[in-house]
C-alpha cells in the first residue's frame, strides 16, 4: 500500500511516539506543485454594520478576504445559519473558525462544567455552519486568569486532561463537517509541535485538528531568533492536521527579562516568507486569519504586507481588496489571549 493512502488512524497505530510519527510524516507531504497552484485564503475581522449575511460575505471580498470568522448567530437560528452558508459560499468565503475562548481546565468544578458546555455548543455551531474548526486553547489551572501560568500547566496531568476534554467534546457532537482544534501556547501545553503530535495520538479522533498560531510557539529567544526554522518544523510535523492559522507578528522589546509584544504583521521578527510558503504547501486551503489588531487601518496594513509577501513568492490569496470602514461586527473577532 502506498504511504500516502494510509489512513490517519492506521498511521497513528503504526508509530510508537512523536519521533517515529515525525519521520513518517516527512515522506507523506502533499503534492507541492498542485498545492502551490491553488490560491490561499486570507481573512480577518470586517468593519461593517449589518446583520445581512449577503452584505457580510461581500464585505469580506471587498477587503480581499476569502475567509471569515464566524458571524454571530444562534445555534437554534436555522434560517440564519442556512442563509450564512449560502451567501458566504456564493462569495467563495470560507468560514475559518468558531471561537470558544474559555477555560476548559478551570480549577473550579462548576465553572469548568459550564465552560465545557459552552465549548460543546460552539463546536455544534461550527458543525452547523460547516466551519473549518471550533478553536480554543487547552486552558489553565490558574484560578484567576483563564489562560494564565501555573506550574501544573506543563504536567502530564494537564496533557491527559486536555486529551480527555477533546474526546468528550468530539464524542458529544460527532462532527463530520468541522473539527475541534486547540492552539499551542507559550506556557501551557502543548507548547510545540512534538507535544501537539503526542496530543493527537492521545486524543485519537478523526475530528481533532490543529489550529496553528506560530507566534504562540515563540516562547524563547532561541525560537524567535530561528523562527523561520520553527515555522517550517510546525508545518512539517503538523501539516496533515492544520485546518486554520492566525496571523500576527512579534517584536522583541528591550527589557531586563524577555519581552515579546504582538505587533502588526510586517513590523516584527516573524518570517512571513516561511509562513506563507509553508501555508501554500498544505493539502487543504487552510485560512490565515489576521487578529488582535485595533483598527481598520491596522488590519489594512497587515493585510497588505501579507499579500505583498505572497506576491513576492509567486503566490496568491485569490482576491484583490477594497476599503471598508465602520466598527467591527459583533462576534466577527472574538477576544482571546493567543
């Protein structure tokens, strides 16, 4: 049997650990020529006052976007869900993600239960919309800050609890049109691609995927100095499971302790040539979503920079943009730490 026809479950069953899995993945990359000939998808928040799915979908294309954060819609509002699917498909705008930014490992049992219920509902909404993923972080044992540091956040207990949560969510919703994914974080597991590979093995569910934010992996000077190589490693090891990505940048501010600040793409140290080139090689058109900026002008700057990088590599996001101005649509860009 050809290696590229091995099923995901069969592949995982044939390897004994992350190192063996990584060696196997190196021989199963996508057809790069075919992948690079396909336009990629760029997305971000829009700045339009409307609840009309047709208006919202067109507003994305007017900005040069072919991907979107899920518009605000109730899981019970079937008509609006169907209209959103129809209008976004008509504009060739993929719904990249439904955010579920709560602490699935809250040390308070009742808060943890409510948070898991919320993430279950968000995953169900992602399934109803046909979004690429529902995304969260693993969470934290920190009792005060839902994504904050805690010594147990780097423990095997944390990893086991995260895997159990992912299985519970997927088994409850049984998604077939979407996936559940988490992001790596600088101080909460998984913090890098090898840890994520072990998590994939442990979860062992077809609907468990990877949402990649390369900035979240840069948790040391060594990684930031060599971030192009780190980015390539993430795609090399996790590419088969990557369904969506975040776009931002990091600037190293001079302090007595290490201090990385998020900035507009193009103003920091992240190797966007490596990021965009590896994105283009994925077997699926995983959206690259701008986030954590404040104004339409900041998003326009970051969007233009990423588009210029793609053009310099002979690549394309498949759309030319216009200009939109107003406040962000409620729910279009959900607050989260990563």
